[in-house]
C-alpha cells in the first residue's frame, strides 16, 4: 500500500538529503520533521507496518504541515506491506534512515541500514542490553568504512542551562577544577523525573503497549539515563575521546518498578482490553560509577502523570573546587530549568570574577545576567535562548546534517557513544544481578 499525505510536492532543488523513516513507533521520529531544512528533500519515504503507531506518526507530520505559523511541507510516501524492510533496501528512496521506535528492533535496523550504505540518525537508546554492545561497535566500524554517519539524538546538549553549565565548568576563575568526589558525595549528579502520560505538540500522547514491556522498550536505567550519561561525558570531559574498557568503572546500581493501575494503563495506551491486575514497569534506576576517576551518580524516575501545573523535572550538579554549578527544574522554578552558581565561599573577589565571566559571555548571549540568591547567584537567561524539548530536535538534526554533508564526525563522538552505552548496559547488568541475588 502506498499513500501520500501533506502539502504540495516541491522540487528537490538543492536538497541533497532524502529521509527514510523506518518503523516509527515513538513520537521522536516525527519531531525530527517538526521543522523544515533546506538540505532535506520535502518528500519523505516511510516504511512501516500498518497500525496505530504509524497513524500517530503521520498525524503529527500532518499537524506540522497544516499549522498556521511556520507550516512545514513534508510529503509522506508510505509503504505498509509485510515486506516493508526489504522493500526499503530494494527501493533506496533516500540516503538517511531515521529510527525512533521499538528499542528491541533498533540494533537490527541499525546494522542492516549501515551494512546497506545508509546514513542513520537514531533515537536513543541504540542498544538496551550489554550483549548488543559489540554489534553496535561493529556498526560504527562499518559506517566508518562505508563513509556514512551513524549518530544518536542527544537533545539535552542544546538546552541553554546545560550549555552554560558546561561553559562555566571550563572557567577556573569561577569553577576551579572538577572534584573527584566519592560514592557518598559524587562530583557529578544528574537526576530526572518523567511521566508516562503527557502532551506532545498540544495533544495527549498515546503510547504503544510495547512501551511498557522492558524487553522491547528497555528498562529506565538504559533508556532516559542515556541522556544523563551523555551529559556527564560531554560536560566533564569536553571533546575527550573515552575508552570504555579503562575509563568507566561501574560501582553500584539498582532499579525498581513504577506500578500502573489498569485504568492508568488504559488511559495512556488507548486500549480497551487491559489486564485486571496492576502492571509493574522497571522504569526507574540509579547508578554510581567513576569516569576517569570522577565519581558520578545518575538516576531516573518515571511517574504516571505530573501534578496539575507540573511537568518533568531535572536536577544537575557539577562540584568544582571553587563552586558548584547547579541546574534545578522543579516546582519552585515553575518547572523551567535554572542554573545557579553556588561558591564554597562568597567573597567580593569571587563576585568580581563571576561578573567578569558573565560579561564575557554576553557577546554570545546578549542580556545574560545574574540574580543574587542565598547560596550565590542564578543566571537570568533571555527567553530567546531557551528551547523546549521539541525544539531541540531541530538543533540535533542540523548538527547531524553538517556531519553528513562534510562526511566527517568529530573523532570523540563515536568512542563516547560506545562509552555511554557501555555505562548504561553495565548498570542494568549490575542492578539485575543485585536483585536476583536477594
């Protein structure tokens, strides 16, 4: 079956990149197309089984095409036959495969796409079990040999508070140097709280039933923690290539379930026939590890739904010898991330150094300023530099396009992706073994 939706077919013109969306089971696939890009052909080929997941994907694309402000012009050419995967390889209708869906299938799709000479832009996580790490390593080697780019979607690098936390951590006059920390007092802490039932692009999100099966979605400790582990690496060791064989040491990890009632499960999946008993989903986890000798703690928690007026939360700390850099996204801050500089000792000399650093950043971020607090200062960031979660997908895509166009990816990116997935899957292995040993 072939169907076309969307706007008027546009000429390819100078567009050199043609997207293929493969089996989109997660809304992140559509968010890649929430914006248009001059380098990308507006005709996108979709290969997927028929079903609710595909309909939800196409509905989002159609919503972006028909919105009143800044509409996109995507033309979705959809094939839903049982042979959709082999058909994709046979037709070669594009050169970049976008993956966001069932995580159990993802490494298979990555391997086959890379083997066939496609570029791949994959949602996280690329792998959900340690036994697949070598497959991912081989896929990166194949991509390098074939001159293609395999990359994952790390949206959190584009949040302004995270960018500024990283920048300030590289300024000794403000931060000092990164502490080594201990298990009881890590030098780096990253925590996030998420919700199964939420809105995406203004509509309640309906999740597929497999999303709650950790053998297909992956446990929380290998899913959302991917972002947090990535930030630990990206902020603490900027542009340093990591070797997971010697730079990462997992110390402790545990996981626990979120329990959904039948009514909650029905609400978030849209299914009428659901089990009568509660569903336990191992969506939560915490890991303690060292990275190049620095102690880090990463944790994730999933609740069913945020309280009224609430939202996802984020907490991030980098501890330096002069100050802590703390991001809080909580009810006290209206669920907007706010970066604080909290020095060990508040002195006039320190304040002068900090204000000098902020003045130096104003050429890049005009209007950036400081607001005094009991513990130090909060950074006041003009709204034009803030991106919501959905908007960050365009930033990742632009970065990825630059890699595809030049045929080059920074030397540290691939080893650090491998280090990241080693960290998450090693944490799962340890947490699972701890539970089974009880």
